[in-house]
C-alpha cells in the first residue's frame, strides 16, 4: 500500500484528505497527517466566532473519529523539521522518521510580524490560532481585574485579517483601535470611497480607526506594552496589541530539501500542484502558483482537488490559469464584497456608483465601454446581490440596457432587474470553496434524492466553506423545488425549523410569553443573532410589548432605546407627528439641546434629532422631554418611524385636502407598532407630492373625491416607488385598508424584510394583495382590523416606562460595576455645533 504524508492539518490539508477518501481508488493508499496544533483541523475563516461561546469544538471541520473511520492516521502536536528527498523520508521534531511515496505540503502561512522596536513586549499577540485567542482572553482578563475603565487594545493592520481581529478584540469588551499603514482600510480590495464608507460604519460601532500610520516603536514599562508611537508627538495609549499585518508562507520545509522557491517566499508549483520534485505537492498558502500566494480558502480547496486527482492518476485535472479572487465577507457585522476587477482602469470600461452615507451603503459596478459586460465591482453594507453579480461576471451574462438598474433597481413597476436564479448556466460555479456548480445543486434535487437545503448541503457540501454562497444556494434549492411543484419551506435559522410566519402563529396560538419558552417548545440549541431579534419583533407585534421587555434578545439600539452613533454616543429623537410642532415644544427641544450640548438636525422625516448624548444622559434628557409632552420617536426600532406631510389645504393654495390632520391621525394610530422592518408613511395634500408619499411604505395623495393609497415603496439599498393600491378613498376607508395591509405585512413578512421586497416575493404580487386587503379573498379582513385595533389600544411610550422604573434605569450606565462616565469622548466644533472628533 502506497503512503501519502500530508504535512499541515489546517483547512486545506483537511480538505485534501476529505476529497481523497471520496475518490475511487483511494483505498490503495495510506494517509498520515501531521499537525503542529494540539487539535484536529478547524475553521479559521470563522475564527472570531470562538469569542461567542469559547467552544473550540464548534469550529472543528471533523472530529478525530472521522480520521479513524476513514483510515487516516492523524498525528497532532508534532512538527516536521526536515525532508529527505533522496530517501523519501521526513523527520519530526521528536527525531522520528516517516517514509512516503507522495508528500503533500499544506503548511499554510504564519502571521507577518513587522520588525518594530519593542514588538516582543508582553501584551503583543498574533491572530492566527485558537491558542492565540485563548492567550488574548487570559491577558485581557488579568489587566482588566479591579478596574472600572475599559482596557484599550489596538490591531496592527486594516486589511481582511486585521478587521477580523478587530471584531475579536471588540467582542472581548475592549476599547478597540485599528492602525493601518495605508491611507485606507482594505487597500487591496476596496477603492477610496468604498473604504471610507466602511470606515464610517466601523467607527459608528465605537472602533477607532487610525490611517496612514507607520508604527516606529512599541512603548512599554516593565516589559509590557503601554502604547504605540508613530512619530515624536504622535502616539496612542494601548495596553494590548494584536498584530494582523499580513501573512508569510510557511515554506521552511521546502528550503531544507532545496525545492524551487519564490524570491519572496513560497514553494513554486505547476498547474498539477507539483513542486520541482514531482512526488512532492504543495497546496494552499504555502504554494506559489503563477508567482502569487492566494490567501483565500477557495483557491486552496481547488489546489487540494487537483493534487488528489494527480496522485490518483487523473492527469487531465489541472489548476486553472486565472484564479478568481472574488470574495464576500461579513467584517465586524458589515457586509463587504468585491468581485472581478474592483478597480476599473479607464481604458477597460466605466464605473457606476451608488452611495448612501446615512446608511453606510456603497455599491460600485464596473461595466465595459459598450455597456454589455459586467467586469467587477464592490459592495459595502448590503451584499445581498453579490452572488448574482458574481455569476453575471463569471459567465458573461447579459446585463440591462441601462446598467445602473443593477444597483438602483428598475424604474418601472415591475420588480427586480435580475431574471430567475435558474437562468444562470448549469456550469456556473456557485460555491467556489467546494467547486459546486449550479447544475450539481439542481440535479441533486431533480435527479437525486435531495428534498431540502439540508440534503443538498450534505450531498454537495455547498455553503460549508466561507458561507458566502448560501443565499444563492438557498434560492436555487427553493426555485428548483417550486419548478417541480413542491412546497418550499424557508426556516428562520438553524435553531428554529419554521419561518417567521409559522413562528408568529405558534407563539400567538400557544400564548408563548418569552424567548426561552419559544426555544424550548419550538427550537433547539441556544439561539443566535438572527432568531433572537426576530422573535423579539414577533412578541412585540403580537402583544405590542415595548423594547423594555426581554432586553436580552434585543439589539443594542433597542436595549438603550436610542441609535448608537459612530463615536459611541446616542441620538435622541422625540416623535413629532406629521412634522407639526408648537412653539413651546420647539423651545423645549432647544433648551434640552443647549443644556446637554447636543448636535441638532431637522431630518427628512420632519422631526428634530439630537445627537451626542451619552448613555447616562439619556434618561435625564427624556425625563425633561416627556414632562414637556413628547414621546419616543422609535427612531431606533423596527417600527413606524414617521408619517411625513405637506402643509395641506389649510395653508397651501394648491391643497385639495387637509393632509396635516390626516397624517397626524395616522402617525398617532400606528406609533410604536413593531414590525419586521422599519415603516415610513407620507400624506400629500395634492398631486404635487410635497410629502413624497410614493417613496414610502405607504402613502396617501389627495385627489378629487378623496385619497389615492399607494403601498410598498421605500428607499434603502434598492429604492422602489410605491404602487397604486386604491383610488378616491374617504378617511375611514383609507385607514381600514391601511390596518389590513399593515397587519397582513406584519403577519407574513420575513425578518428584516421591508414592504417593497416583501411584495416582490408575494406570489401574485400587487393584484393578490388587493384581493386579500380590499376584496377579503381570504376571509380575514375583519380579523386583521381587530388585531390592529388591539395593538393600537395597547400603545405605551417605552421611554416613559423606562424613566419610571428603577430596575430599567440600571441599564443606562457606562460600566456595570461603577457609576463613572466615559471620559474618552472628544468633540470638535463645526458650524457652531459639536461634532465627533473622528470627523476631523
């Protein structure tokens, strides 16, 4: 029996073993795998998830038993020191020799640690292994003991790995700083504008970003780090440093046996993954292919596949010449993706850019000069279209005549700019990590025994790598099942085998009171960031309970009843129904803003936002506002925000109806209404549309004979105009239809789905919605009206609840063990108002 030795048991080394044992003829070989770390292979792509539960086994790609079951000998905690090519042997650090017929080097890479004075000090870590993370946690705990202030930690490096490390540091509860040598974050993947959007989003989470900083010295006392120096008068105080400034291939074994090496490192390989010794293969980040080291997992898996086939005699399986470096990641909770050619030289084509600074969204597509080909692009903040863009780019699929429709949507009333996901070619590679095509996914259902997403994943392994392809795989599975006339069931997450609508009904019928009860009755595991806020929304929608209930499953904004801003302060947004405000109320707002030195701005939703409040100030500010008759504006919630109005027939010579009165009635009716996503309305007194009612989730426009009602328009990543729903309605009928429409949306929409995309996926579209709401085709109209009236009757101002409840007030502290305030916030003046220092 011939022997294969695999040196390196990381993701790529494991993938070689997994692919090998699945192939015919593998039984003629014996595989021995060496790993330096004490545990089997684990998922480094999701390494930061270790901080969620401290469970290393949750990241395991396969347990030790898997290796045994497949006849693989796994030797961990042992380093290989030498290769003896003439005798075809390797030597371990324990001075034991092992003979091989084929040798596969999957040694990966090591963190690049720059030669900076003081870098060896205590408190400096690299971000690479679980042991590294455990060391960081232990060190942070030691220096945090007995202190009330936050420990400050920095990450050296603002690339992909650096931002992952920053997420880890933030999850440890430390004040986080990112230090980057380049003038922008992710310099290899993002353009300047995209990088700025990403930076603003990251800073809004309380992470401090320092660009164009060349660290020349690590400061410290008694051997421990105390700061970083960039220049004589330029430094920051930090007590812990995580170095994540790049990688270097672990190619030292190649040097011990005179394999051909790259000038800057890496073991040179051909398109068969063979080194200069044809019986030694190199795969993953140690392999120098086409004079490049590829730091993504997908090329490493492709290399493993090629090496497997070459050893098994399939000489025609070769590594492709061009490696697709497209990638989609969630960095610090922010979607970031780039594909194809992210930076477009003018001689190749032109770029179309969409940017929404208020929502930290950035979309760039690069198009050929003739407007027929998508050449690449960048997505930040919302990468939901990444998989389709990637397929259009890879397969040369046609794009709309107006290419801008790809990022801003069609301007007509006909939905998406894309066709069906089934329109992409069968040969299109959907999962690049596992090289799974669209045809393989669909055929596993049409010609195989797969009947759901779980079956397809188990059979094809799609989505099991980085996970970026999951949305497209889900769509392919669902569309294929629908094409076969089968029912498609979409579940909330892995902890609940139900969709939001089913959970809504289960919770309502069974009178479930809290998340733990729902998890025990209908779910499994411990829950996640997807299902917890989704169920919080369901409870609120059914019972009209405020965000003060079950705060442990709310997100940060709901927990503190305010939107967190880029510098860690919060905004205060009282409700100003329809934008109508008395002079006395204006005076109160001005006095409060002046007293607490808040930045003030009139918003597009016709109210006044006050920015810059610290956590401990929020109850004090709201006490004064509530005493003056204000209520929470719910600017932080997935709920009704505003109903915008023009001045109407009372003042305007064109006004046909009194839009202000009606807008106030509507806003006060639905205030506090919790929903799958935020809701906005508008009421215009005539067809001149000064309230922009057709850009809202629901809108009313005055016409001869009453109101025209429009529904399912909204802004966001893909703006949509609302569609005409009913004409010439009186006030009572308009509200009746709104009650039914909103309640039907609340019942049936998925988590975080606004009304426009909800309607796009509603079978039958706007005509079906009219049948349900206007014609009562389902016989539930009276029930919907009754439910809505019940919610309206239960409204309470949650800020009034909070300031009147001593237990709730304990939430509004900077530190759990101290009443101290945060003295690290610094502001700068601009236009006679204060601004976050990060702005400057």
